[in-house]
């Protein structure tokens, strides 16, 4: 097993060395910083089993977050991820995949998959977020023009904001880490507020909450091993962890309030009547969302 990992790491390091960067306007991304390839190669050449486990775990947990969100969007026809979070994810991963491609190819192919998931979530949320938008803002402001102006406008603003940072990433290899944890902390807070916009439990999942928590915890442990003394990142990671745990506790309490076991989706003993009422409301919400017209 260790021989397999060593050979895999050697191949990845060789591919990194062969990567010449990508043109973006008059800039050649990843080349202005002469030590960029050596920086990444050095990390991969010194990976142990624990580091590989944490990297793979983080990738799998975050992939799980996206899969659960897509499932809930399709299942409940209700927004499952705060729109700002989705825009940040889509912008970040699209740019890391195509505009400033991550120099390590194995990770880059994983980002391609995430971009595909982001696109699916974007389309489904745009389709099924209309009813929720009308419910929240009423007939006066919950109009078709306002809806697309807010949704598309926010995406453009966030995409451009992250794009403006990109030319600095090759020169400052640590900067994506700071930006990622800032965005992650914002996401953790927004998921909490997003929960209070729900009528019942539509579009929510305890598994998504756990996957996000664990998917962020794994690289935090990795950062402690690789880059000691990054106290700003530690503070952001602590904020993420506290908010994620708070979200898990609050979401669990919300599921219990509506008579649903958050892990099995079945009725909580003694709350069968509440459970039946919740399922009826979920079914009604799905029909209204699916058939909603401006």
C-alpha cells in the first residue's frame, strides 16, 4: 500500500514539474512566482499516510456536501445552500479549474468535478428558488425581475471580486488558504441564517452539515502540521468549527421540532402526528415550488 502511495506521489510531483502555467491576458499564471512548483512538489514529496488520509477525507466530505445538496434540491424543490455560498463556491472552483488551474493535476481534476456539481446546483437553485423568494419578499418585491437581478447580480459581483484576487495567487502560495477560510467562515454563518428562512425542514440535511464540518476540519489539522503559527487561519478555522457545530445542534433541534429523526428521516416515537403533518407540508411545498409561475 505504501509503495502505491509513494509511486502516486512521485507521478504527481513529476506532472507538477512539467506544468508550464496558463496564459490569462498578458499574464502567465503560476510562472511569476518562481518557487510555486517547488513549493507544491515539496509538499507532495513529504506526504505521509496521515496527510494523504486528511486530503482524501476533506475531498470526499466536500464532495458529499455537494451530492447531498443536489439531492435535497431535487427532492424538496427548495434552496438547499445559501445563494451567496453557492456563488462563492462556483466562482472559486471555476477560476481554480480554468483561469488559474491548480498546478497539481490530481487535485485539478477533482476541482473539475466540483465545478460540474456547482453548475448543477446553480441551475437547480435558480429554478426552484423562485417560490422561496416570493414567500420571503412577498408580491411587491418577490418579482421575476428582482429575482434574476439579485441572483445573477450577486454571482457577477462575487465572481469579479474573487477574480481580482487571482493574479496574486501564484505569487503568494498561502493566499488561497486565507481566502478559502474567510469564505468558509462566511458560509458557516450563512447556513445558520438560511435555516431560519425555511417553512419546515425543506432543503436541509444533517449529513450535509456533518460533511461540511468534517470536510473543513481535515484541512485545518493538515494546516497545523504543515504551517504552524498561522494564527489568523486558526482563528478562522475555529469560527468555522463553532458555527458548524452550532448549525448541527440547531438543525437537529429543528428536525425534532417537526417530528423527524434527522438521520433516518423517520418519525420520532411519540411525534407521529407532527411527522405526518411535516411530510404533508413538504409535499405541498414541493408541488407549489414546481408549479410556481410569476
